[in-house]
């Protein structure tokens, strides 16, 4: 039986419509900076909760490691001034205890903590019997099971007000993103747990402020429940993650320019047109599958023939020829090279499996 999570929707515990916007500085640096940022983001009228890191898990020593417990008081002052609920990162039971004592509204578990089941379990144990929302960032490495494991540990401890935060995945290769979005992992999480709300953190994915609007729009188009965006009254002077923070004014502009689409429409013409198009897709998928099955049957015959003639399965020149001709053909039809290559690799792999089975007269697949 498929194990699910027992959840309450983010709409119910944030008491607002999606997309939920959470913003604030990477780190609370001083009381003035925390409160001033909170006031300015509240004035945009577009933010539903204030974020600020108090204990900062820094990759290298010697960087700003957060204000510590005193920062919680700054968060509470910001809450008092703006009425915004506040959220911060917790990495152990002592952080949880301090947050609960101070009156923090929502907790989140950071990417460097989600990777460690001992830490997550410690946090879950410290939350037994406590009714507080907890958001779980993806682990730094692209391991969906680890992300799910953290959600399950909290859920088992009785936490039902949960959301996942997609903040991208660390990689040695440096591309345009600080952390690779790997959207497929977030989509797979949503497919496995449709009731689970996912918030996107475009700031940590991007690593620079120029990409935030693009990533935010993409997240909403993938039906994510909201965004967590880092903002600061003076981003360039921020004590952590300076390059990726935006001013409250820029934040307001980014949010107001986002296109929020519906997940479906009750409009009759829309529904009729969509169902007509889907029928066409169903028909085409049928044909594609039949053709693939036919192709594999022929592979089987080739395998038999190669066996009788004592010829190897893999023939590199033939494979190269297939790749070149098909990519050229597909390109001419408007399909991307990347897609065609991946598809051909899958087909070729299966074809080799089929021929290996014939060649060795094996029942099991290898
Ligand atoms: C943060 O939100 O500032 C942070 C440290 O994020 P992450 O855990 O995603 O690296
Ligand atoms: Mn940060």
C-alpha cells in the first residue's frame, strides 16, 4: 500500500490564497536591519510571512554565522511592527526550543540539515505534541528519498502543517545557477504526494538577483504553492548571500509582474478544446507504443540472426549512423537534439537488452 503523509494545506495554516509569498533577509544582522526590512516588505502588501536566518549554516568557517538567540527578539519586534508571521531555520532541538519560547510562527529545516537523518529525527522528537508549521528544504544533494524521509519523520512526530521548499541542488559544475533546479525532482515529489504544498526558493537556486523573476515564474507555472525570496534593505551590503538578495521595492515589482495561472478552468470551450486535444494525444501515444513494440520485435529477430551467424550485438558504426540520421530527421521536424538523443539512447538500451536475451536465451533481463 502506498504510504501517504497526513497533511493540512498551506492555504489553511497561512490563512491566505496561493501563491504564498515569504520574504526577508538571508540573515537577521541587527535589530534595525531586520525591522526595517520587515516594514518595507510589509508595505508592498504582497508578502504573507517574514523570513530571516538566526543560526546560519555556513559552508566555510569565518563567514557570518548568524546573530544567535538574540536575533529571535529582533524577529519578534518585526512581527510586532508589521503583523507578519515570522519564520526561521532550525537545525537542532536547542534551536526549536528557543523558537518555541520566543513565539516564532513557522519553522524551516535547511538544506544542510535535511541531509542528516539524526538531526531531522532530533528536531522531530523535540516537536512531539507541538502544533507548529514546519517547512522542509530539499537536501543539498539530489536525493528525493532523503527529502521524503525528513517529511515522514516530522509527520510521524505529529506535524501536519508541512510544506516542502525546493531550493535547488548543489553541483560541482558551475553553470548559471548556484544550485541546479532539477525541476523533475520537485515534480516527482508532487506526483508522489499530491497533497504536499511546495514552495520554491528562487534566491538559493539562482544565486544572483537577475534570475529570480524567471525562476519564480517557472515555479508558479509548475503549480508550486508559493515562493520564498530573500530581500534586504541594502542587498549589496548584506552579511550573507549578498548577490542574490533584492530590495523590498524590487521584490514588490517581481511579485506584481508574476502571472498567476489557474490549475484548471470550468469554461466549456476550454474544456471541450482540451479534451479534443487530449484525445489526439491518446491516439498518437497508442501509435507510438505500437510502433515501439514492433521495433522491439524486429530487434529480437536481428538478435536471433546475429546469434546464428555468431556476430556481436553491439555494432558501434550502426549505432552512430542511427544517431546521426535520426537527429537530423528529428531536428528538421522541430524536435530538440537533446530530446532525440535521450529517446534514442533509451530505445537502443532496450534493443540491446532484447538481443542479449535472445543471444543467451535468458529468461531474466540483464
Ligand atoms: C537560507 O535560507 O538562507 C539558507 C541557508 O538556505 P539553504 O538551507 O537552502 O542553503
Ligand atoms: Mn541565504
